[in-house]
C-alpha cells in the first residue's frame, strides 16, 4: 500500500471546529485520515466528530447514515445508529482538558465520484473525564455529489480544542 501525505493540520487553541478543505480530488481512490492528540481546551467532555465539506467549503449538515459500536470502560458496550444524522459522532473519540486526547483512524471511499455516496469506516479511542472509550463504525453521506474536504468538530458549544493535536490526510490510488 502506497500512501501519500496530502495535508497535515495542527489544532489551534480555542476553536470548536477545524476545516480541511480541497483535500479530496480524483487523483486518489481511497483516503486515510488520522487524528491524534486532539485534546480539549475546556473541562466539558465532548465527542470529536466528522462532517463533510462540499466543493464550496460548506458543511453538509444532513443526510448522514451511520452505525457505531460504543465501548465505554465505565458502562460497557452498546451501539448507536442513525439514518438521518447531522454528523458522524465520535470518529476521533472525545476530549476534555485533562490532557488525555481523542484519536481516530478513518478510511474514506468515493468522495469525488459524482454519482456515488461518500463512505467512511472508522476506529477511535480516547479518554474523557477519566474514562477510556473506544468507537468503531461505518457511515455514508446519503447523497451523491463531490465531497472535497471535511470538518473535525467538538459537539459541545462550551468546548474547544487545545493547541498541538494533529490531523493527517493521506491519499491512496487503487488500480
């Protein structure tokens, strides 16, 4: 497997979301996103989630389908799903200001194919409020059209990122 690094973004303190724009093109078939060290800037525990960006840089705020396994050390296993979501939850686990980070490993398929949905598989792990949590899931943006970027966001309005986390995006060509 030959991956090429396309983008490296470092989190900035005090922002609630980070947009990675114009990273998906027809040059690659598959993309790999790695988020690491995504620490929160506030004590509010928050999920670190994914939203897709269209060609104009606007966020897709509807049409997310996903199924997810939630493995929480303090409560055990459960699952969640949606056929009408507004984001894909916990792709990068969660964060708070305890110095324990959210981390995620995502594979993205078909983002620049006009007549296909954008698909994603993901695994994430992190510790929030002293509790280890891990998530795994699959998702699709239930609409056709090009997706050229993505947004990593914390879902609590009182939360934000601390500086120093990394979001790396790789492209892979499969013939």
